[in-house]
């Protein structure tokens, strides 16, 4: 009899569950490993502010990405950090060139999917970058030892603290000493272009390396229609065909940044005639233009004498001479005291640089506005003579000046249709003219309809006609208008046309802002700039406006630049200042450099970047002048018009606002004269990359000085063209 035994039931359900749990565990470990690896090679560290980010730490590659908890051996190259967060490996030495482009920056924590997508690309970049050897430091400024004592007085760390106070949250500031350094993930574009970074911070700012140290630049000449006089954002460049007019009616930059070098004039270029001899003569070939010869034949105030273009004294387009013209203006309005009550003047049209020359002798700073029409390029002649000028279209957009800043505006036969388009152009003059300021216009004895239209327009904006005189000697009619000093007169108008601007309309917002057909109210409180007429010159240079919130900042800035100019720039750079006349301060705050150079025979164009705090009204209040500008675009001037460019922490503030930051260096090469100088103050890793770019343009590095994490580079442009 068969014995039937009951076999135990196998716990198949339990085994299935255990197997599933094991598989899930392994999957979790695998996923955790993947994300842990990717997080170590991608940016996942989140910061709330820039204040705890240190000076960038050099790495073996500009594209390697270092997290706070994990660093590769290559990334630790030349990295020495003490407990007090000071760097001991600088000690006035060059940082490794291949790692000079590292930048610390704030980032948001990436999404997990984004981390997974970036993982393969990051590892691929690291493999390629590890094959690049570090470059050795082969050059150090020969004057470092001689300059060490003087440059220590610059107090670069104190300067950084001052800069922190000057800039608000919209300016990228990362100066506090910490330990972390992060390089931005990037892609190098074709044709050797600078990388275009795609990462943004929680504030929407693009961060990462400013320059790619691995790019080898090969330059070529620009093949543009304007040739050696090319102004990128003003000249229209078309491919083929004959175009009668090739000037922009509005500022409009090419889609691609300028990455070529503007050629020299056809007949070559020579060192300009130094100041003050340039007041009377300049080298003709330096300003040669097809239509200039025809212009010379029609005007007696400039004479072609072969090699030189000469300017006879007291000769101008005004019959009777420029001095007679200026004296007649003072006779008509005695309150116009040139050089005392009137200090900063805007000359519309730049038709005759003798106007600026004569006023300069009276301590009046005249800024000529070149309209760059097809008639002739007289603004270039003014700049070659050593007089301030800027080129800008004047049609539908505001000029790059703040409101209520010019003491007087002059228009001599500038042929501007003030009454057209609802009088918008004259409304723009009203915006930038100081309350109580003067608008001086001279015209020939013709155009009755235009004069009637101008009379009606000036009455509608309540300009008072102070004088109207027909000069039999000069054969011109001169009218002098004065802008009202209060708002009460606006309410008395029978017709409120043009209307008053809305309260939220910012009169100082100008960059690519259209002219509004309205009247801005006149400032009446001491907290607003333009409410009171400034001190007479030269007292206004050292007077600090009541509407400035913190005067200590301005005083500190003034003292800072006085020390730098006197102890370093004038004596320690090797610059021959007798050859310096036109100076451009590419990132000015309070005009401290211009004020410090006021005793020198130079003039300074102060540029306040559009992304920086608006301090330009303060500069005008001090009896100086300047413009707003975005350095991602070309500057409104001719090539070879400045003798010295000064850039104080410009590049570190810009970060990667521009698609091609190297185009700023190309623009510097365009506007600087051959033989001209540049002084760049910035972070060490930025200066290292800049030196290589300047050398690729065959500039001569005359001096380098590094003190801890800050440095100075002084370079001189040569005649080299590719």
C-alpha cells in the first residue's frame, strides 16, 4: 500500500516578494550612484548670495566643474587656502595661465532630469580637458619690483570694499573670501569664437568664465564699406549694390559682434600732433575722408596745407570770428558767464570745432555731438584736434545723457527740423537741459516758416526768449532761449500740448528708449538732481550735491583716485603724458579719475555702463561729462580716437552679459590710437586671459602688477594689422 505523504507548500509568494525587493534595492543603489556621480561633476551647490564666494581657485581646465565636497587632483593645482581664507600662492606672482579663466558664481540647484542629461556631456568635456597641459608662467612685468612700494598704496582690497558700496544688487560682485570656486559648463563655438554660456542663476544672470583660455585667436581685417572709418552700430553694411545713403537713422548694431580689426587709413597712419599744437594743425591723412576735401574748399576755418590740415586762429564759419560770436552772446545775456556759470555745453551737429576750441580757453567743457550724416565727418576732425566729441544718431530715440545736466545747448546752423514730428527733438533738448539752462541757436536770415514754427513750439514748452539779435557782421540771427525753473508756468498754458509726462516716466532711462512727446516736470526737491544750479566752476568739482544720499562715498572715491593717479599713473606706468589728450574711462562711478586728472592737459569721457547704478548725474554735477553705454555694443566714436583707455573692474562686473566678451577687447583696439595706452584693473584670472588676447593683437604689455587676487595690466597698442 502506497504511503501518500503530504508535501509542504512552498512559499512562492514570499520568494517573489523578496526577489522584487532585491531588484528594487539594486535599482535604487544604481540610480543613487548615478546621481551621486553626476552631482560631483555638475553644479549642485546652491548659494543665496554672492557674499560668501571667494576669489576663484585655479584649476587644470577652464571647463572642469568642482563641487564643494569633491575635487579632483587636477583641480587642486595651485590651490592653497588658509583658515582665514587668504591665498598664499599669489604673492605678487602670475597665476597659471591655463587656469586664469575660472570664475566663482552663484547657481540654482539643477533639476534631476537636467543632471542626467548633462552627465554624459560633462564627462566628455572632462576627458578632453585632462589632455591639456598647464602653461608655465613665462613673463612677469619688468617694473613690478620698482612699482611694488608705490602700488601697495593702491589698497586694492579697500577698493573692492568701496566698489561693494557703490554697486547695488544688479551688479555682479563676488569679493568675499571663501573657499569654493565653480567653473561654468560651456561649449566652444566654431571659428574660434568665445563660448556662449547657457547657465543662469536664480536672479537670471549668466555666470561662468569670461574668456576661454584655450581659444587661439587668428585675426583678420574688417571688409566693410566704411573701411578705416567703420563705426559698427552706425554704419549700414550691405552686400553688393550701390546704396546712396548708408547711415543708420537710429543706432542699430550688427547681429554678430565685431570680431575683426579695422584697417588703418589708406595712406598709413602716423603719431598725431600732440596737444596743444593739435589745436592749430593735424595730420591730414589721419582723418582722410572722400568728402572732406570738398568741405574744406567751402569753409575758410580749415585749410589744406599738404601734409597738415590747419586751423587759422579766430577763424570759423561765423563771419567776424568765433570770439566775436561768443562775446555777442554774453552781451545779449550777461548771466551767461562762460567758464563760471556755464561749464558743461552740448554742441549739436559738430559743424565747427572752433566753437569748442574757443570755449576751452574760457574753461568751458564742450561736448560735440556728431550726427554722422553723409555730408562730412567733422566729428573725427574735432577728436583728432583733441576736443571731446561723441557720435550718435538723433531721430526717434533719446540721447545717451541723463536729464537736467547741460548748462547750455548750442545749435549753429545744424539744420535740424526741430518743429517736425510734433517737436520731439526739441523735447529731447528740454529733457537734458538744466532748469534755467540756455538753448542757443544761430541761423541764417531765411526760413520764415521755420522760424514761425520754432516760435510756436518753444512757446508751447514755455521756453523764454531772452534775446533775438540779427548780427550784421556775422550775417546770422542768434536766438537765446531759457528753460523755466519751475512747474507753475506749465499749468498756465491754454493748451496742455505737449502734455506733462506721467509720474512713473523715468527721464534718466535712455538706452534704446524712444523720445516721448511729453514734458518732464522740473525737479523741485533737494533730493532730486537738477533742482538747484551747481556751484560756479571750479568750485563745483569739489562740491558734493545735496541730493546725493551718501557723500562719504564720493569723498572716498575722490581720495582713492587722487592717490592712484599721483602715486602710480603719472609716474609709475611709464606713460608719456605729453602724448595723452583724449581719455576714456570705460567704467566710471563718480568721475574720480577725471577729477584726479583735472590738472593735467587731458579730457575724460566718463562712461557709466547701463547695467550699473546710475551715477552719471553726479558726474555732470561736478562739472564733468559722460555717457551711458552698453559695452556689449560698439561705442559711438570713430576708430583711433582715444589716447588712453581705462577699465577698472569692467570685465569682472560684466561677467558674461555679452555673447562674445572678447568683442569688448576688439572694440578697445578699434577706438584706441596706435601707440595709445590702456590700463586695466581687475581680478588676476581675468587679467591673465586678457594678456593673451592682447598679445594675439600684437599689443605690447608694458607692465603687470599683482597683489594677492587683484592686479593691473598696462599695455600699448602697436601699428600691427593682420
